[in-house]
């Protein structure tokens, strides 16, 4: 079993937060790529139309995995490797209409399903072609309006989607319209895990987000953990818009927002108007990109309540996590502790990190 990147007590009352090196050491950052390769990742570009293909790099500056999204004449969408099985050239460089794919280096041809169709110059090659001469296919799965893939999934998609079905089922996903005009990309000068940790605790909200204090009833904030993430429920003050949830829904009454975090880097924020998601893309030991996308089912409610001024909240969060990045580099900072009543989600995150790195130590 690999050496744990830090010791960690399973009991939140005793545990210490990770040391600064976890968030700043280039070797630690390189090792963390393994957990992204084994996780389910959101497919960020739209899936192509029939007989079209789109090249897509999964997590640039982290996994840097060249992929290809295709849809064949029969309407089947796929996620394939964009690396030619001959000598490794990139097969497709730009999104295009395509009945087949052709590598520009030596002319090898593939179907939109990745199967090898032709290999100029290979007459006489023995034991050729083999299945490994096809473009490798990754799983492509759907949940609501979202698509997911994984290079080497550590858990089946059915397990990944379970908390989404449980907590976000019964909402009008069939009416959700993608709103690309609301897309935002923010560079943040902080390690990806610092951004995630900040998302997982509400303790900072009264200090950092004065505006949110009015939009949520803090006495009633609820929290739950799932095997691969966390759920936070924001309760609306009297008179504010609430989510139209089916009777008996586990989120309870007067729900202003459901915040679902999916390990390691996806946040689904559901408001009365629809879904705002943020994806944390690691881009270096002390830098990340936060990518926002939106799906809307009730546009008239977009400016109200907890789902109103999201940009202001985002800037407030970014400013604090960037300050933390500078802080954890201090020669005088060692390790912190968890506030048990508020930071169980952060502690759970660190347990999942250790488990995903194959190093869920008992020896704290
Ligand atoms: S690398 Fe693609 S055909 Fe040679
Ligand atoms: Fe925040």
C-alpha cells in the first residue's frame, strides 16, 4: 500500500487538517492526478450531433488526457481516446462533421465508434489488426442533463449516481435548458483542494458572505455525507422562493438550495430556478480553474434568494482561498484542527482523498 500523503485521524474530534505540503508540493500534486483518473468526471463540452466529432482534453494540466466525443449516424454518442493507435498522434484537432476519423500523420482511419477501418502501409503486418488497434473507448454515462466519463473508474456509475437520484430526483430535469451565456471560467491562485474545502463548510458564511446571511436561515442549515460526497441543505427564510420538491423528499421543507458535492471536484448547486454547477479543474500545485455552467427551468426566479448573486459569492470565496494558499506556505503554519459541528464535510473529504490514493491509514 502506498505511503499516505499525511497522517489523519478518522475521528473528526481529534483529527488534524493536512499539512501545507499537500497543497503546494509539486510531487504531491503529481500524485493527486491518480485520484482524478479514477473518478467520474463531468463532460464539459456539449455532446456532438449525429455524424459529428469534438476533440476534448480532460483536465488540462492535471490528467491532460486527449479525448474525442462522437455521435454516429444511428445517434449513439461515445467518448474515445483521441490518440492514434499507430504512433500516438492526435487524431482530431477541431470539432467537425465526420462520417469517420482519419489520422493526419499516416492516414489510419477509424469509425465514429473507434473501430479501425484502414491502415495504409500495413499490408503484410502479422497478427494485425488486433482489438487494441481500435481507439480505446471510455464509458459515457448520463444523469439528468449531464454527461460523465472516467479514465479508470474506481466505482460503478450506478454507485456514483445514487446520491444524485436520492437528493435531486423529482426535480424537473426534463425542462432544464442549458444557458451557455451564464458560463464562467475563473482562474484561482489556489490548490484545488483548498477550493473544495471551502465549499464543504458553512462556518465561514457569516464572516465571508454577508449577502448570503440574509438569503439563508442559518439556524436550520442541514448537512449529510454520502459514500462519495456531501449534501448541504440551505433553508429559505419565510417568504423567499423554495424548491418545488415532491412530498416526503429527504431534503425536508422550505428548501432554498441543495448543494451536492461529488468527490473529488464537482459541485451541483440546485436552486428554485435550476442548476448552477461548478467544476474545480486543477491546473498546478497552487492554481485551479473554476468552471461554471447553468441549466435553468424557471428563468423568472434567477435573481432571487440564495441562487441570486452567485458571482459576488464566488469572488468572496476565491479571495479567501487565495489567502489560504499564501498562508499554508508559511514557515510558521503547521496543521489545523476541524470544528466538529461544522467541518465534518471537510474531514470526510480528506478521508476520501486518502482512500482514493490507496492510503487510508489507521495510524493517524
Ligand atoms: S500516428 Fe496515426 S497513422 Fe501514424
Ligand atoms: Fe463560501
